[in-house]
C-alpha cells in the first residue's frame, strides 16, 4: 500500500492524538476503580482532578496506562509511515508531549475558568507530563516493526504451491 507523504503525516498525527487520549482514558479508568493505587505519586497527572485533590497518581498506574498506549501508537506509526523504531519513539514522545501539554493546559484552564494560553508555560514543569511522554515513547520503541505487504501471486507451475502437492498416498 503506497500512501502519499501528506496521508502518512496525517496518519502519524492521528495516531499520536489517539494514543494520548487512550493513555488519559486508561489512567482515569484505573483511578476510578482504584487499581494499582500504590507507589510514589506524581502530581498533576490528572489535571481535572486537581480541585478534588486526586490529581496525583502512582507511578505504576502511569506506566500501565501510557506504555500500552505508546505501543499501539508505535504499531500504527509502523503501519502508516516509513519511520524506523527510534524515530517512531521520538515522534511519539515529542508529539505526545505536545498533545499532553495542550490537553493539561486546557484542563487547568477549565478548572480555573481562565484562558488556555495562561497555562501552557506551566505544564513542562510537571514531572507527570514528562513521565507520560516518556512512557509513550518507550511503548512506541518496544512495538515491533511490520509493514503492509501486497500478497504475492502463486506460481501455478510450481508443484509446491498446489494444494496437496508432494503428498503421495502410498498403499
């Protein structure tokens, strides 16, 4: 399958945005169910929970949410782009960082009824932002590489490709 450069780029952007949404979603699900609620906590991991003082999340919970999201992003990037493994990790990490910064700034703005622009510069100072982007990148790097390949045509003249070829029933 041959995709134009523009479609590959669009596919990469969509993959990163979906991966961030999935990571945030998994983090909220585990938070709501109380799963993996032990270990050191990173503050501002769930910005919308700041007012309820539930924004700090355990490191293990972040790993379990973000690494699989990055893994899926790495698979998607491998399918739609020609990026190598480390480059997929960089694209996922840097792109994920940008999306996380914007979404966290938007969440902070909502909780304080302010403009998003007032919260953009604060986000890179949160360890949880860096941890989420790092775990996303890690997941993308450990994802295997594979490409869509066009199936080859069978060679009808070769006996090995015919059903039952080479299997002789001896009585």
